[in-house]
C-alpha cells in the first residue's frame, strides 16, 4: 500500500496532524496486516520545499517508521527537482507538475519504490 498524503495539511497543528496520520496508518495496518506499507513524503519539483511540506514530512516519516513502513522522499533523488520550480517540469502556475513533470515524478517514484524493498 502506498500512502501519499498530507500536502494540504501543513497548516494543521502538529499534534492534530500526528493524531490523524496515526489513526489512518493504524487503520491500514489493522485492515491489511500483511501488506507492505510505503509512505511517500510530500514534495514539489523544486530544490526548496515549503515549510508546510517539511512539517508534514517530519510527521509522516515518524508515524511511518513507528508502523514499520518504508518511507521514501522523492526530493532526495539527485536531479529530481529544478531550482526555483521553473522549466519544463512545472506548469505555468509555477506549482503543479506539467505532463513532463508527472512523467518524471512517476519515473523517480517507481525507482524509489523498487529500491525501498
């Protein structure tokens, strides 16, 4: 199972965020105790991640590890992101991935999932 969540939750208080993620991951573990669980940390196609994403990532990483999940972070892959989120990987809005960005993200995520065990 892949947990790829939390991008819009960065403004929540950390304790509330941790409680919600813990409930969610615990429910997955209870429903599918033999499943391999992988947590994908939120990231933008930029070399700098917003503080909200960093906060969510910290909580996701901790809760994931507490529940024996593999935790993968696409932003740690060399060449994943472009400085300033400009270029062919990002849409005109400067935030969302373009079609090329989606394909690039899929390639990186596929490799991370394969290498995570």
